[in-house]
């Protein structure tokens, strides 16, 4: 059986990290793709006007190319093997997850462009907030996570075909 397609999400914390998330058996593997400025190249360059925008564009292009090469390499390996490659790589077993939610993008996105958010609350009390930077990653998560997290996950989004983006799910009408 072929492994489910992984997706990317950025952990929003004191230091931002872009993770590649793999689902294997009853575990979620979080493998670092980029951290710090590499995860958010526009954070510094936005303050320098046109020159900053040009530098930012170059940094984003370079980071994207580097991430694509890294994704090609790590997608060929077992995520369990990748855990030791970075101290920020980790895995979460389904039994550790108390609740989870996939929400639409925030009205004010301070962490760069986003297509939606994913909130995880672990039984240990630890909370993690992720954001999906594009619709493809959000769609992949919406395919995988409901199967994996079943009753633990609340999906609060739906696709708006007209606007080509995710929005808050409308309540089911009583007819």
C-alpha cells in the first residue's frame, strides 16, 4: 500500500519553522524543512522598500528551490529515519492528541500569506498552531487528517469555488 501524500505547514511560535508532515500508521511525523528567516524570508525584507522587495523575492525563490530539493530527498525516506536529522523534528501519536481543528485563514495574517490554520492540543497541555501557506497543502491536510484523527478533528472550513479559497464553513441549513 502506498503511503499517503505528505503536506507542509508552518508552526507559528517564537521561532517559525516550516514542517513536512507525514502520516504513518498512528503517528504524525513533523520534519523540519526550514526555520527562522528561511521559513519566512519576507519578515526582514519588508522594512526596506523596493530594494527589500527585490531581495525578498530573491530569498523566496532561493528558499523555494532549496525546499523542493529537500522534499524530493526526504520523501524517499522513512520519516522515522528522519527524526534524528534535526533536533526540532518530532512525532505525535494519535492517542496524544486531545483535540484538533482546521480553521479558515485569520483575518489579519501577521505570519505571511496563509490558506488556513491547523490547531493541535495535546493531552500534555501543549498547544501548537500551524498555518497552511497554500491551497494545495490545505487540501492535502483535509484529505488525510479527517481519516487519521476521526472524531478528534473539527473541520471548520469549506472550499469557495467562486473565490478559489477556503472560508469558514456555513452551518447546515434546516430544510
